[in-house]
C-alpha cells in the first residue's frame, strides 16, 4: 500500500500543530530542514521538530537538506523523528551515519539530488531503510515535477529488487494527482506531497485521493507484479 507523507513546507508555519492534525490520515509528516548552505533556503530545525513530535501522533519523516549531516542528523532522532533522511552529496561517511541513525532508533534514509546517479551507491542500499529520489532540485516547494527522473526511479527499483531488499523508495517534488501514478508505475511506494495536499480545500481528502491513485497504479505496475 502506498504511503503519503504531506510536507509541512507547504503548511502554515504559524499553525503547525493544527496543520498536522488536518492530515491525520497520512502515514508520516514530512519535515523539510534547510540550512541556507546546502540549499538556498532556510526553514526549521531541531526545536520545531521537538515541538511537532509532542503535538502529533503522526510519525515525523525529517528530510535534512543541510551541510554536515554526520554531525546534525542524530540530533533529529533525539528530537523525536521516526525517520531521518540525509543527502549523500553532503554526508562524509554515509554508512556510518546510517548505522548511527538506526542505532538511535529511527529509520535511516538517503536522498539523491536529480543530478546524482543511483548506481555508485548500490552497495550502500542494505544499510538503508528508505531511499529518496528528488524529483525537483531541493530547496523550494511548489516546483514542477521533473519527468526525466522516472527512469532513475525505475533503475533504483530494479536495484532494490535485485538485492531482495525491503527498502522503501520515496519521491519528493512536484508530486500531485497528475504525477503520482507515473511515479508509482516506475517503482516508488512513498510519496511526499506539499502543495497538492495543503493547497487543497480538504487536506485529508487530498491525502486519501493521492493514496488511491498510487495504489491503483501500483497494482498493475511491472515491479509489483513481479513480487
């Protein structure tokens, strides 16, 4: 079953507890952390994650678009994140970092920017619980989905299946009712949606509709049929 993770980057930052409640039916709440160094934008950090973790029962999926995640990522686990994603382009020792995140009790995830190929990191996959393929350049919400990422999603799913891994494959960027089916068909099973959820009149209904579209596309997908 597809997982839908609404991104609070598109929520009202003055009402985060209420915005988290508005998408209660979602699987995770996606928290975009940006440091204005790795990406040209500045969002929220550890104190906000701590507050959110206390305010909602929905587990937090923290996506760290920051420099030096080797130093900072463990703090997000301690703050209450159930899943922490670091960018391989920023990590000095990705295997060691993934193991530390897991040891602290969270799911370890690694993200790749659009221009970063998956193939050089094939041997790292068993160290991860999730892999995030960015379908826009990280740093800003509301960007248009990059169709050229679909073959990369497919190749990643092929590598996951090749090694027989129970590894979630997440996509983030421009995910909407118009793009989620293509992502699911290519091999994704976890979907981050920002404006498609929080820009809707009823965010919870938007989550349900996205999940239904993804589930329907997955049922007939090449990779699901092979399992």
